[in-house]
């Protein structure tokens, strides 16, 4: 079955312990709903940096990543259906970029 990389954009750290508990519950429920489709639950990520020719380093970028997850799905449409239920998408604080992972 194909694997899909979900790259998260947006979101943010909870401001209170209560917000943190609510966020963790939402993510836990989302992972539970996907069940065995979750290959790697991933993690939040820190500040991104882009390295280009001649070693030029740019901090951030136009749409820096805030985290990732790897799932399996029968097809792109089913992967998109999982992404549509992601807490960042549901609460409107971020988005999910989806890419099929190619077998090597």
C-alpha cells in the first residue's frame, strides 16, 4: 500500500496547560481514528532553514514546516480524506501538505 508524507504548516504551541490537553486529545483521537494507517506519527519540528547553492542559508521560508506524519492509504483521495480530519485543518490553525512517498 502506498505511503504518504503529511507535512504540517501552521499551528502553534498551546498557551495554557488546558489548551495543551485539548490539543493532545484532538491529535490522539485523530491517530486513533486512522489506526493502522499511521506508519510514523511524526513530531513537531523547529525553525526550518533552506540551504542553496554556495551555502547560502535562508531561515524560515514562504511556508515553513511545523511537523510531519507518515501514513498508508489505498490512494491519494483516501490520504486527503485523512488529512481533512487533521486537528490543524479542523480548527483552521494550519494546513497539511501531502506527497506520496516513492518506493526506491
